[in-house]
C-alpha cells in the first residue's frame, strides 16, 4: 500500500449560514483546500463527497457531480462520488479517498464534506437525523438521537456512577476550545451551572449537552506521500485508517455504553499505525452529545472503561491536559454539519500537527487521531495522522 | 420646513389576559422558563365580541376625545392589520362610520405583517404634505392568531393604536421617515389558512435583526442623529428579548426603550406592536422629547421615524382617554378554556 498525506485543508465557518447555499459552501471549502495545496483542477484524479442527507435537507441528491460542477471542474469530467454513512459520512469519504490513493489507483484526490441543515425547520431536522437510527425498531416508536444517547447516558451513570456535572464539564471544555476557534458556531464559553440549568432535551441531557444543527463544509486534498513534497513542506501523513460497523439499533448491542464499532475501528487503526492510545497527542472525537465524548475516550482506550466521567472532571482532556480532546470545540461548540464533521476533524488534527492551531495549539503535537461516528454507533471511522 | 406629524393619538388594549404559565400548563411546558425565555409574562386576549374593527374604533375614539377635531375633517383612514375581520370588505369603512368621518374621505386597509400600521402613518404624512387631505387617521391593530401549541401562542395578542396625522397643532413632528424592505419569507399566512407559519430561528438574524438594524442605521444617517440624541426608542416587539437585543446592537440604552416596551405585559399586538409603544411614550412625553421608532413587518420590511414632541402636547387633553398603563393595569385573567372559546379554537363545521 502506498503512503498518503494531507497536503491541503479548507473549511467554512460553521453555523446558521442563511445567506450561503450548498453550492457556495462546498465551493468555498474546496477552493480553500485546493489553494492551500497549490494544485489545479487538472491535478485532481477523483472527488469524494461526504453528505448525510442532502436529499432531505435541501431536496438535492446526486451531489457528487454537483460538487464537481460547483467547483468549476465540469469540463474536466473528474470522477465524483458521494459517500453516505450518517454522521460518519465525512470520515468515510476521507477513508475512500485514502484507499483510492493507497491502492495506487489515484495520486491526488479532493475529499469534501458538507451539510446544509438550517433550510428545514428544527423538527424536520430532528426527523432527518433520526433516519440514521433504525426506522423500524427505533424511529417509528418515537426515538430521536437525543433520546438514544440519553439512554446511553442513563446506563453509563447507573453502571459507573457518571454524574450530570461530569457530562456538563464536557460541554464546558469544548465551548472553551470553541471560543478560540474562528470557524466555530459557538465562540463563547459556558459554565457548569449554565449547562446543568439548560432546557431539558432528553433526561439527563439538556440543551447544552447537545451539538447544534449547523450549516458548513470542509475539504482536504490527499496526495500520494512520494509526491506530497512537490506541493508542500508540511505534509501530514495518514498513518492509519480504520472502520467498523455494529448493530443499527441500540438494543442489539452487547453493552450500550460501549460503542463496539469504535473499539474495533480503533484496534484496526492502532495496529496499522503501530501506536498505542498513549502515543496520541491530540484527538478529535465525535461528541454529538456530551455522553458520546465520555464513551469515546473510553472506547478509544485513552482511559479505562467507566473512568471517562472522572477523567473529564480531572481535566485530563482539556487543552493543556494529558490528552487534549476536541481542541476545535468539537461537534458541541464548533458545530455539527453532519456530512462535514468527519472532514473538519481531520482539518483540526492537520492544523495541530502543522503547528498552525494558534490559541488552540497543543504543544509538540506529533500524532493525532480523528474519530467519527454514524448514528448511535453503527458506523465508526478512525484516522491517525502524523506530522512529518 | 412644514411641521407635519401626529395631532392626536389613542390606544386600546382589551382587558382580558392569559398568562404564559397558564398556556404552558396546557402543553406540558415549564411556564416560568417560557416566560423568561420569551420575556413575556401575559398577553391580552380579545373578548368574544372584539376584533380589529372594534379595537380600531376604540383607539380612534380615544384619539378624537383628546382633541376638538371634527371627525368630518378626517379625509383619509388607513388601517394596518393582519387580522382584518373580512378577507374582502374593508375594516376602514366600519371605523369611518363608527367615528362619524364618512362619506367624504378615502379609505383603505393595509397589510404588511406587523408594520402595516406604520405604513399607514407614512401614507397619511405624504397625503397631508401633498395637500390632498387635512387630517388622516392611521391605525395599526390586530387580534393576532397563533396555532394551538405553537411558540407564537405565548405572545400573539390583541390591541392597537390610532394616530391623527395633520399639520395643525402638531404634538409630535415627524422629522424624517425611512423604510427598508426585501423579500424575506420569515413568517406568513397563506390565503384561507387560519394560523400563520414561520421559519423558526430564521425569523431572527436574517429577518427581524437585519431589517430593523438596516432601517435604523438608514434613518440615523438621514436624520444626522445618534442614538444618544433620543429620549425614547421603540422597536417592534414580537417578544421581550428581540427589542432589547436590537436596541443594544444599535447603541440604545434599556432606559430609552423602557417606556415603549409593553410586550412583557400584553404580548405582541402585531400591527399595533410598535404603535402601542409609541402611544405609551406619548402618554408621558414632554415638549422637546425626541423619539426613535422602527417597526418590523415579516416578509419583510421596517419603517423608521424620527419624531420630536412639540409644545402643543401640553395643550392636548391626554387625560380624556385612558393611558396605556391604565389599560395594561385594568385586567382580568382567564383560563385556557375561556381563551380557547374566545379565540375560536373550539370551532366545528
């Protein structure tokens, strides 16, 4: 397998972007990434686009070709493919791009991720997100994502004594990081008291335990490692790509507080990269809800199972902690345009490994991990990156 | 410059109230949280025999009672509302007959969501300025509709205000007016639909805030003034939060908006919303006071007014009609059941 590097990154601001269309957003992120990499349209062998539900959010499917067209590449007839795996769509698109270069088929690919979620009303967005759950066994009975993650949280509290304060501390930390991120949807800090007192969504999760509905796009340029130096002095190498699946509904799981898809994807990735969780200097994990970050740091092996809440309480995952998690603000504060999230996570890790993360910079970050989850854990994709 | 402006004014708020807490209890919501979230504690409710026509008549009569103007000298009546009792057949003619202003006058009903009343004022000012009419009567009034269970139900209220516009004995000169409008579908009610629809959070930043701030900035530029030049400021008040936030964005103080901010106690009276605020300011205004008003109508647009209170306000018999505060304080609470009956939620075919 050939080695693969990230040579360009581009992201839009995340948020309620009423005055920007799907086309404008992906064109903005894509052109920034292409400019950053210093490549031209004719250099691109393929496009991969992660988007969870453009059909329900903006009434537009067939967005692979649309993105190539929006980027101004229609005359180049570049192969363009849309990838879907719920909220993991972006991470899966990265993996497809990676595999296509690693296999020797392509040399340079652009991977984009996008979601434009605010063109529908809130209830409709919730319903669309619920299509990532099991329609027959979960959604038809009224389960929404906050409801499913609330069940995970309740069980985690029961089994391990995790507290609502510890959940709140995840939001506090991620908002503190988001406040330092110019592209974040929420650039303000919150207190534990505010999180605890927020409007209840699904007990024990309140409004500030939940990631928002967001518009946004992100794009990266991947290149075969042996050619990367032609374009950049600071290529960031993808040293592992892992993916795993699990039961679609929550009730089919061995243990609902453990996302086995994360455990297996992580195992695959650590093996490929030949690293252990202790080697990870910085991580972006899928904190669609505060409990999800606690489960993630356990399932990724950063802390022992059941100790996630305690670890957050002990500030192990803060910017200056032992293993800084979600330095971008995470899904919680940076925003969660679902299809864009997996790509945006890679961008944060690349910025950290390039030493360009400004006020969010983790000192001496050499190895970073991005963890992207679809649904309540039926899909997980993990990438490990290394500064060269 | 010829002094054209408000010659008299009157407001009307129905005396029935329902609390946000009572509404919340029906829908399984936390009343206190709803109240503090929206900045609205209770709202006015029209009684079973009250509608935009009766509210307009009450407000117009209050305006007339404060002056000696002969109703026959009112040569135009424009009524802005989104709850005209008839889809076809004017409210204005009912009001014209009731106050004895007919038949030698022009009448038209206006609709531009919550800013139709301020559009009526602008048109009266223009007709007076052109010399077509001696006095014009501009009214903004509504019995606002909200679907049961919708967020709007906590705020959609009833009330209105009437302004006689002319150039004799002007109590408040309208120095400048400026409008800002775009096609922005944040809130609407299709023909033959009973309740309005809205775009949720889209009604905020790209709608209310964009139009009010743009209109306000345009007006300040036109008038060559700054926020601190004004004694009072009034912004459309769909809830208690938006007007406070927009005032802050523009650099107005909470002290400047306090007198005109009635929404916490009566809810959003739609076409009457910014105008009942203006009536409340005129209830206490002194000669020389300067007033800044910007309305907002969904769809969307804003009308801005730079107003200076004149010495004539001391000659106006303000005490001949109840002040807005008196009407706000004169209230009777009703249950959700009575509310449902009076606002036609319990209908069958």
